[in-house]
C-alpha cells in the first residue's frame, strides 16, 4: 500500500478541522467564572463568615476567605457590606394558576426552586423542560402534576360546580373513588413524570391508605392536606408533609396533641403552614379584599403583573368567600400558630411555602411575607426562618446540592443589601441573584419584572376550560 499523497493529507486535515469546528459550535458556550468577592456568607451550613464565592460551570467551585484570588477572566461582583444567602425555595406553589409569566416574579424575589403542588401536567412538563434547557428564565420546578381528590370533591369545589369554574379542572385534578383505583391512577401519573404526589381530599380512610401504598411502590413522596382519619392513618399512609397545617384545628387534649407531634417528628413528617394565606385573605375587610382584586385588574399605573387567568380566578375566589370569612380564618390562624409552636418544640420540621395562586397571595413576594410570619407568629429566629426556605427545605426534598453555599452546590445564591439575621425583612433587599450561575444584577432583575406586563398570558387568559363539542 502506497503512502497517501500530500493532497489527501491536506483534505483529511481540512475535514477534521471542519468536524471539530462543527462539534464545538454544537456545544453550549462555556460561561466565564463568576466571583462574588468580600461578602458576608450566610451558608446555612456553618457560622457566617467573610470571604468570596467562585461560581464555575453552574456550580459553586470555591468558598472561603482566599477563594477567587487566582481566577482570571472572571466576572467580579463586589460584595463589600452585603450578605450572600442560598437561593430561596417556595415549598407550596401552583404555577399553572399563576401562569408562566409568574416564573420571572419568583426569580426576582430570590426564589430559585419552587415545589408545585398541583396543576396542568402537560404544561408543567413543558415548562420544566424549558427551564432545565434555559429556554425560559425561572426557578427549578419540582412538580406533582394533577392532584388527587375524592370522587365527590373532583365534581364540586365549594359552592361553585366544577363545570362553572374558571380553572380547567379536568386538567388539574383526578378523582379517586375507591382503593381499587389507587394503583392504576398513581401508576399513570408516575409514568408521565412527576417529582412527588399531591392529595387534596380522599374518599375514605381505605382509599387514602391505598394511595399512600401506591405512592410508595412507585417511589413517590406523598404530600398534601391533612386528612380526617387520625394520626394512626397519617403514619400508616406514609404521607411526608402536611400542607397548611391542621384544619379544622385539632380538638384533642394538649398532652395527646404533643404526643402526636413527637411521633410526627420521629417519622420525619414535615409541615408547611402557609401562614401567609391566613393573613392575606383573613385580615382585610370585605371592602379591602374587593379593592385588592379590583386593583389587580385595573392597577393605577396601568401595568398588570398578574396573569389574566389569575385575575379571573381571584374574582371567583372572592365570590366564594362567605359572610363568616374573617371568623373562619382567625380560628384557623389561632390553631395554626398554636400547633406550629408546639410542633417546633417537638422537633417537627417546619418549612416555608405560600400557596401562590390563592386570592391575594402574590407569587414571589409572598415567600418574604411567609418568612416574616414564621418569625412573628411562629416564634422562629430569622435564621430558623431562612433555613425553612433553604437548607431544611432542600434536605426534606432530598436535594443534596441545594440550600447551602458550599463547593459543589448548585450556583443559586442571592446577594442582599442588609443582614437578614438581624431583620428577616432584608430578604427583600436584593442586589443580585445567581440562577444556575447566571448573574442577574439589580437592573437585570428589574428588566425581568418590567417585561411581565407585556407577557401574552397577562393580556389574555391562555388557560381556558376546553370547550365541549
């Protein structure tokens, strides 16, 4: 066999160069390193300390007093006089109800992960894929898909028949009428891809336990509202979190209640009290609540930040409120605060969530309000409250790379102008955010929010009920 000609060698080399260039062009461009320098680091895993944080390839690469000294070509953020916390986690949201435009509002509030507890499965899967691929700006999305209801509640919601509701409930809830249906329904949901399973109401104790057993078989964490079958059923079901605490308030002896809470702590059952719901619906007068809904629809500056569906849903929720609304919410609040303090004493993990999508609960800023209420009403320290929305939430979710500022963690951090350990309200004083390593300074965050009023889903309800043929 003869040696290849010079022409052949040149042609082969050219093909190889072109192939390498094509391959390089198909790969995502590597982002420059980001260094947040001379900042007070509130890592949630150790005592606060001054130092720097280096972010590279969407991960935290270095943390400490000497971090970043030898990094060249990096984007450098001066953190002097500022405080760095992990990205916040909202443990109870309904993104279908607040629509895609709300994802920007979460980010602008420093929320880098949201746990969705019931919505339109298909669009949640699309949004999740878009977020993971960075085709859309928003927090990491953990989803339940549709939530499970008793067969009775699947057909009716409060005073409004399902067929008349604004929400297209045929895409958000599934009725489970008997234990025999649990395995099939849970298997179908699991096969389509979810991170956890949500129950709202259940037909009876046996169906509740059957759902829990099916969730366990499919490796899904079961979460949802407290069910009216007692604590033995709660533990037997394997339910891992109670949303909105206990309502109606537990009418059992204090010693029995404390013993039950101790069992909850031992079983690892967490509570997401969503105190902000009780505050935002229960405190305003009837006229005040109507004014809030009207202002959302016709804001003074003409800039709507809530989606058209959300505004319509708020109007419907307002119409659902009965004449004894404030008394009902006050009773619920009193019970929730009592239980919350006793649960914390017993060692139950309390986490921060908002139920965004509910009347007068605005996505993003509602989590800041929840943290303030956990301090004011729940007796938490600011550090406890922050952990409820960072390290403790991540630990409950099994996210080992989230919730703390440490080498190897996801590069989700929030830069604050003031110390939240002194005043929890300082979580609202945001100077910048790294979302998966992508830096948004104050101006960039403002651009995100300013773009919301022009979003298609703010102008038009894009989530209407399917028309009957």
